[in-house]
C-alpha cells in the first residue's frame, strides 16, 4: 500500500471519528424543575406560564391521581410539522405536572415535558426543534434532560428498540375511509361513542395539510382490558425518577383518508429506551398491548375487526 493511500485512509478515519465524537446524546424528556408546593398551585402556575410563553393549550388530561398533563403546540411546531410527511405526530408537546413522594415521606411536584429536540429527530421532522425547546425553557424552566443514557442524535431518525421491531415508519394502518372529511368524521364519532374506554384529549389540524392528530385518553376498566388503561400501563413502565408522565397521551392521526398511529414497539420504546425486555418493570409485561391497541383502536376509528371479516 502506497504512503499516499495510507495517508488518505488515515485522514478519512480521523474525519469519521471526529464526526462521531461530535454527535450529541439526546434524552426523551426535559425536567423543568421540582417544587415543594400544592399540586393545584403548580398546575395553575404552569398553565399561566404556557399562556404567557405563546403556547396554545389544546387539551388537558388527568390520567390518574397525581398527574396533570397539558397538550400544547405553537406556531413554530405547526410550521415544522407542515414540512414533513408525518409531522403531525410531533406537532404536540406534552407538559406534565406530577406529584411524587419525596425521601422524607412528604410530597414534591415534578414539572417535565417531552424534549423537543429528541421529538424532532425521532419523529423524522427534519428539525431538532431547538427554538421550541428554548421557548419552553423560558416559559416554564429547564433543569436537565432525562430518560435513560441518551441516544446518538444521528441514530434517532432510524431508531428501533431492537432488530426486527418497528421503527418510526412501522405505522398501524387502521382504516382508509375514502376521503379526508369522512375519516375525520368517523374518528370523532368513534371517539365520542365507543364503549372501549377510548376518548379524545385534544385535536390538532396541521395547517396546509390533510392531517389531523388526536390525543387519546385510555380509561378502560382495568379488570376488563388492562392495556387500555393508562394508569395500569404507566405503573408497569414509569417506575424511575423523575417520572415520565409526559409520555401520555397516545396519538392517532388522520393522514389524508387513512387513520394511522405509531406502533407501540416504537412509540413506547422511544420514550423508554432504557426499559428492559423482561422483568418486573419491562416491555415483557406489555407483550399483548400492541395487539390490543390494534384491535380496539381500529374499531374506535370506524374500521373493521377482524380485518377482512371472518376470514382473517
């Protein structure tokens, strides 16, 4: 091998290492702060700060005692969402106020939210949403990011938990209603009238696109269908501090005439990338959850189950 070729290979290796070293490790959640105060007082304060910070509150959700979630968007979020094929999934940031026990046996309040930089890359929005993160930090505070050891920003757009599982594009494709208007009507009718415990927390129409995203409340009787109960699911997976309450609510989206959702193998894993496959708190405890979501979400949005009728 000539000295010139050796030198070229060495330069290429050094450039590759420098680029790798410069990649950031991102985490799915941001902690705004921890308060020793009353839950209601912190909720009211956060709401006021979000309003003054220019964020639009689309809906609120109290999935269980000690948890209050604001679903918010902004002009910047909607603008970025418009520019990517499935941007609606990342157009809403969840801000959570969570009451937990402190080490002294009392109560403390955690305020946290989805890390916009993480969402922008993981949801293939072609943006780190850094301006959104700065705006949220200015509005309600920023202490640190959390949620595992972090994922290389260059790997986030193609993230999957392990080989063979779905990535961002491995959507559930529930039903095609033939037109966008019919799909929207069917979803809203189904969420209002189904008897599965599936409701609507918020709705956002992405400007300039035939794309509407809905946040779901899952409040089924846990003895009848535990995987359609947000409290049960979070008791399994959300066991570390700070809490990751802003994982909720789960989303579905009308995209054109179709109703789709992120697959739980991606959606849960990308928010809990450090969760083990098996054990007391693990994905193994939720092994049947994707199949339950597919079956009952399909019916709730006006689709047929089983698919294709009795021959499925």
